[in-house]
C-alpha cells in the first residue's frame, strides 16, 4: 500500500499507475481535510465487486460460511 498526496501523484502519475497495474499495489491519495481517494487495479475492483455480490445474497453467504467452517 502506497500513501501519497495529490500533488505528488500528479507529478508522477504514470509511475503510480504502473505500480497499481503491475504490482497490484493500492494507492491512497490524501486530498486534505479527511478526504481521500483509493486507486486499485481493475482486477482488484472486479474481485471486490464479485465478492460483494456473492455476499449480498443471504443463501449464498450462509452456504459459504458453512463451507469455510468444514
């Protein structure tokens, strides 16, 4: 995980995005006043969305929990 501010991110955006795409790093960009942005790869985003979708269905969630316990 890499933490930076918006100014540094703008200065070297290509390098930061290469880290995200190539190394699956997560970039946290502080924007001041408790505000920020997280940059993740498309693959990581798709994985999170799929997990969220699966866990949003109660039956699927309960089945997964039972399988993990066994």
